[in-house]
């Protein structure tokens, strides 16, 4: 069994996928960005790697189903072999326990995420769709959420709880507050989701409104930046959802074209095409295109982030987050407005959206897809842990015979 895994590691290295960042809207490769693996992950790759891969590009259902299939398939073979040798029984225990550990780490959101890095570029990574401390569906505190953003290399993060405003902005928010308007009764009553970013007055004005278009208008009247969240996903379960054009007419400044709900193989073909239409609308109207993690605490990893070219951390400290947000509005003074072309929605996915596997196939082949993403240090970690497993199995067999 160890030899088979070692062979798979060697073969998949030959067909290794390049480490690239893509435009979340078009799927095109964007030069100058990469994701750096943490030291903790390199040391514990067999334990942290699969959950982080599942959280980044696998999707919850695909990852859990794939882990269960792998445990059952390998466990069935080893259970048959267990009658023929002591080592097979030891391997059987690992075949059940290791996927269980993967799912536990995935669902707990406990792994250290990869870190986004830019080379020869001047700008900041931003994530303005976070649910740390969300009283509705947040799975961890705001403090923990912001620490995760710092670990991901994000320079500017804003908490956006459902229809709720934090009392104060976190340090990494640079003075800006936010909310995700979702009708006031999320998740019981389906409604569009709108990100409102700016001052406390703008956020409160949006929360007070009862329909999405009125929330957009109220927020804009108070100087907020307004972005429509995962419109393609809302279209599947929100009755009478306003069209993208209706949101634009109400004053929306842009749309998410990247989100954790669109980064998995489970994303259906119509969703991919819907994102492409949103992307085209934003380019045609000069609107912002953004990609955010929509982090609720689980899982730990997300390949979605946005890069703002030309804005630095010094600018954030000097001007403040609210001032920078005002320069991103579509009605900002042309002399100071940040060009929407400088706002790049990134998706750190080695596979182009058009080439993703179907959900059914992904359940069975995700281990091979995962192995194709590993670097040399991560493969070395697997080899070392396989060697430790081999020696442990020998000791287990000797003790059981005794």
C-alpha cells in the first residue's frame, strides 16, 4: 500500500499542474501571483493537505463523499487482506482513521491556509465578504477570522455579517464597516445578498430597508460601496430575483464573479455561464469585478481573493479604508476614481473553470487531482510519513506476533 502511494506521488509529479492564479471571471491566467504553502502544511501534508485542497477547489460535498469512498474502497481491500497479515490490519486502521481525520480538520476549519503572494506588483489583497462572529451562521469569532485573513496574506479585510453591523471595525478593516444585506431573515427567507461597505450610517441605512434594490439605493445615498454577492447562486433559490441590470440601475458598483460557491467541481455549467455573463456586464458598464472567500469559518482554505493594483498599505493607513472605498464607487470623481481595470478578481485554481470535472467524476478522482497540485516539499512530506508508516507497521506486526 505504501509502495502504491509512493508510485502515485512519483507519477503525478510528471503531470503536475502549474501554480497559477486565474481571473475569476474569465478563467484566464494572471501573471505575477502565486500561493505559498505554510511550513506547518509542509510538515503535516498528509493530514492538512487534503482538507485544504477540498476547501479550496473540491467543495464540501465532493470532499466528504470522496473521502468516504476512499475509506470504504481501501478499507474493503485491506479488510480482506487483514486475514492474511498483521500489517494489513494496521493499514486498515489507518485507511479508516486518516480520511476521518481529513473530514474532521475540514469541518473544524483548523488547517493553516496557503498564503497569497504577488511578484513585481504594487497593490493589496482584499477580502470584503467574511462572516467571523456572524450571529446568524458564523462558525468562528471575528478575531479568528481576521487572523486567518492575515495568514492568507490579505492586507484589507472587512467583516460582513448578515443584516448586522459590528460595533467597531477590526484593525485589518482600516476603519471600514460592512454588512451583507440578506432580507433580515436569513436563511429562513431566501433573498438577494448585497455587500454594503463604508461608514456605520451607510450600513445601518441599508439594514433598515426591506428589499434589495431599496437597500442598494439607501447605502449609495450614504456614500457606501455596494457589491452584489454571488448573484448566480441566488438565482437558483430566490424568487423574483432582480436582474443584474436592475441592480446596476439601482446604483450597484459591481458584482462578485468569484466566491466559494463557484470554485468547486460541483459548480454546474449554467452557473459558469452565468458568471461569464456577469463578467461581461461588468466590463461593458465599467463596474467592479471582485472575488471573495465568503468565509463562514469552515473550511479553512479558499482560493478567492481580490487584488487592487496601485493601492498600498501606506495608502490605507494614510487615507483610511472608507476613503479608498469612496474612490472605487462608479460615481466617484474621475480625477480620483480607481480604474475598475485595476481591481482584479483572483481565483487560485490550477484548473480552468471550463476544464473542471463533473461532480460525479470528481468524487472518485479528487485524490489524483490533489496529488497533481503538490510541490516537491509536500511530496517529500508524504514520502517521510510513508516511511514512518512502514516502520510502524513492522513494529506493530512484531508486537502482535509476540
